[in-house]
C-alpha cells in the first residue's frame, strides 16, 4: 500500500507543478497586456522587448511576494 501512496503523491506533485506553470504563463500574458495598454494610455509606444521585460519583472515580483512567508502576517486565527 505504501507504493500506491507514494505513486499518488508523485502524480499529485506533477499535476500541481503543471498547474503552477500554466498559471504562471497565463499571469505573464495578462501582465504583458496590462503593460502594453498602460503604455498606450500614457502615450508611449515601447518596443516588444521592453514590454516583455516589464511584464516579466512584474510577474516575478508577484510570484515572489505570494510565496513570501510575510504574506500570512495579516491573518488572524479565530
């Protein structure tokens, strides 16, 4: 039975990793759209490499902030 439990843990880890990768890519595309629209509203027309760089920095910052142990400090246990 422990082999089946280990295999189940492995499968769940693989599924979680794939989902995190998909959500990371999706958030990057959404951030690229937001940066591009924001630059357009500000009257700028940056090249695609600067838009991708800004989106990558913002997406990485959000991912790191979400994984930070400081993220749960505001929660109160009942």
